[in-house]
C-alpha cells in the first residue's frame, strides 16, 4: 500500500507542481495547468503571484495565447497526448476530445469543476481530499452554487480563502465573500487588497475590489467615510480602461461623481469637485446607454442634470438648457404608473431649472404636476419644497413685469 502511494505522488509531481495558479486569472487561462519542469517553473511562480511572465517558455505557448484571447491558437499549441495537455485542451474546448480522468491524479476534480464553471454541469464537485488551491477553487464553486444562501456562501468562501492562504487567489476569494456584505466587509476588502498589492496583472480583479470597498464606505450620512471612499474610486479608474472593463469603468465614474455630489461644500475650492463630477458622469454615459443599461442610464442622466444646474460656470445658461433636456429624457422612462415619486422629483428639478432660465410658464406646469404627485403620495416635505419654488417663480414674474422696458 505504501509503495502505491509513493508512485501516485511521483506521477502527480511529474504532471504539475503544486501550488498551481488556478482561479485568479479569468477563464479559460485561469484554469489551465502549468506542466512540471524546470523550463516552466518561472512562469508558474509568476502566474501564482498574479503576474504575466516576462518570457513564456515554449511549453506554455498555449497559456500565453489563451491569456491573449486567442483560443484557436492556444488549442493548436496543445499537440501532446499527456494528461495535462489533454486536460488543458478540455478547458479550452470542452466539446472536443474527452478529458483525462484518473490519470490526472489529485487534479482529477478539476474536470468536474471546469464542467460546472462552464455551465455543463449543475453541481460543483465535492472537495474530497483536495487541499490548498484545489480546495480553494472547489469551495469557491460550491459558494457560487448557493449564493442565495448568503451566510452559507460566505462561510464557503472564507474556507476557500483559508486554503488559498496569503496569495492573490486568497485575496480574490476574501473580496468575493466581502461583496456578500458580511458585517466586517470593509476589513475583508482592505485585507484582500493588501494580498493583491503585488498582483500587477490582475488589474480587473483589483479594480473590482477597490470599487466594492468604495461602495462599502460610500455613506452620505458619514462624510468621513466618503473621504475614505474617494481614493478607491480613483484607484479603480487607474487600473482599468473603458475598453477592458466598460461596465466597471463606467460604474466607478458614476459612483465617484455621486460621492462628490453628496459631500458637503465647506470651502469655495470644493466647487471644483462639481466639475470633476460632471466629467465623470459624461464618461459613464458613454457606457450606460438607454438601450443597454436603462436604470443606470436614467440615474446617471439625472445626476448629470442636477450637477449642471449647480456647477458654477461662465456658461450657466447653456448648462441649464442642457439640464432641462436631460430631465426631459429621463421623464420619458419615469411614468406615473411605475415610478410616480421618481417622476415627481425629476419634474421638480426640471421646473427649478426652467425657472432659473426665466421660462416661468413651462416651469409652473412642471412644478404643478410635481406638487400634485407629491401630495397624492403623501410626500409632504417635497410638496412644501415645490410650493416654495412656485412662490419664487411668482415673485420673479412680478419683478419682471415691474421692470421698465
């Protein structure tokens, strides 16, 4: 029995050296095994640290091409018949030649794991005797299968992170558990980012964690937290381009702007933030279109309109005109049936902008409709605010009539 165990370990070591860089990089590259050998060792260590090797060995040509998005080229480079090559072909082309089974030794559960991750199986594999990074990726898949049960998913991700240790994979798993909003989410995200500090080529994963941490700190009721959130929005934007992760990039811009708009203005220089917010919102709207992201488009469009109204500018009249148009576009998707109070708030803001432009009759029409909706749905504070704007409009009209021609 002892002799059999030693043989199994020898074969496994020959196949691939542990730990393997699994789960940190996106599919398919993130689930490819690095074959054992002195020629591949530097590449394995670089990938484990979250970095793309400076020089790829010939036997990792498939990894290099897969990382670059060339799946067909990667498949062509995998021309061997050994278990690791056959497994890697399965990761890239699960409908091709069947994967190896028991020949993979301790790596065999990865076949079922990849099947689950690719949606070919409804159930993740059992952990069994797997440890280290193998246990980590299996437990992470089990957590993905039970996301609706938040506490259970958090526990599985925590266990996965413990198996991954102080590695970039451990950081990503800890960040994933934090995004399920346990009580200590901020502390988890901060530790996750520390673990990923040297993972230069896991930029998207790091950006996602910076954005998640900024969101966890983004509490308008506590301005001191907002101040801590701002640098993380900027860090996310420094890590990714719009072409690489468009929705993440746009979310960082939109949320950064929202943070700037809700921070209290205590000094004249603080108004510069409004200008930054306007530009960030314009950037976000390049991705959040009405057709593809209707909800994010509407909220971003509304924030842009609001910021244009209150941002000091030598072109204030032009800004107000643009704001009125932006409000009108939002009104097209916020009707009285589905979102009456949301519609009322847009009408109130639009009426205020029209009043500032001296367009008193259109302003009154918008404000009257807003006041009616607030009254109908019992928002008395907003109703009184609109009534105050209507009083200002009445006074402004009276003054305009009294001015000599």
